[in-house]
C-alpha cells in the first residue's frame, strides 16, 4: 500500500482487535484491523478500513454515530466554545475572513449554532451524511464553491483516500485558509490501546512530518496553532502581517494564545 501523502511504500505497523464493549459488537464481522505506516513521513492508515466495501464502511459509521446519539459517552468532542472564540478573535484581527466560510463535514452544526448565538457569525455547514431539516445553515453539495476559510473538525482521521483529502483543499480559495482540528503528533505509536484508536471509525493518522509535506503540496506557506481551540490555521497567503498580529493578540491576552510558524506548527511532540 502506498502512502497517501508521499507515495512511499508503507510497512505493517501493528494490528488491533476491538474485543471490548461497546465496540466489540459493531466490529465483530470486520475482525482484526491492520495499520500501515509510512517509513518516510510517518503517516499511518488502516488498510482494513481503506479496503472496506462502501456498504460496510457506511454501516460502521452509522452504528458508531447511533451509539453516540444514544449514549451519555462523548468521544472526542471538539472544543466548540474555544473554536468559536478563535474564529471571532482572528476575524476581528483580519487573519481570517468569516464572510466567506464553510464548515466542511460539520455534522449537526454545533459550532455553527454557538457562533450564531453568542458571536453573531453565520457559519454555513456542508455534510454528506447529516442534515437537520430544521436548520437553514446547510449547503447542498451542488452549491459548494470556493471559500476564503474552510473549517473541518475531527475529520482528517476518517479519510481513507488521497482524493478525500484533496476534495477539501479544492474548496479553499487561492488566497484562503484551511482550519483543521485533529490529532497530529511526532510519531504514531505501535500501540493498539492508543487513545485515538478508541473510536473504530478513526483510521488515518498524521504526523508533523506528513502534515508538513501535505501543506507544501497544497500550496500553504505558513500556519498558526491555537492550543485552547486545538486547531491549526493553514494559510495559502498571509493577508496581514501574521507575525506582528499574533504577537499583538498574545500581548492583549497576556498569554501564548496563538503560535505562528512558516510551514506547519509542529506543536505536539510528546506522543
């Protein structure tokens, strides 16, 4: 299997069997999961998920989300309030454009609702599988265009083909930015009990090196990481002096609120 990021030959990394509740039942017919790792950039992917028939993959996703809807357990919920604050702060400082924005795979629109109610920002949502008919913020697939700001939250870990990654980037304007919320670390451990494997729909895992390669391939020149929001903002073009603007924000908050770097901010090193 070739690496989705750098096209190197991947190697077997480890295997996992979901044999504990609540996921043992929904994974019973799928069986052992084999993960492969790129020796060059570290990107790791489940070959089992990548090879699944579409019907099996969709059933697994439906079973998982049905479990979440009917359980008090909250797995990997994004920090919506902190993300909303980040969007407001960055918009006020000209770092991002919230007049041309999309939440890609935004689910039931939790972030959109927070932004509208508390910050007066309208965040349109596209989701291929979820649609709440009572909400007017959904964008049909046929109405998608390019946007100055494209957000995706807890999505990258669900993608199994390069085309899936590229289709998100294709929505970003030439002078726009992409905001991502996912786990990106220095190395993906060969540990079946690693916390980010708990949801059985998580199947693709980036390293700092693989993200550096990916954003270069896509034409992004710099990035900002906001630890409280657990988000990276990737810039194809810096519309303001980002270094000075980030320093100004940090001084206002009297904290290292945002971290700037040419290329990709390799923030997480310890795991």
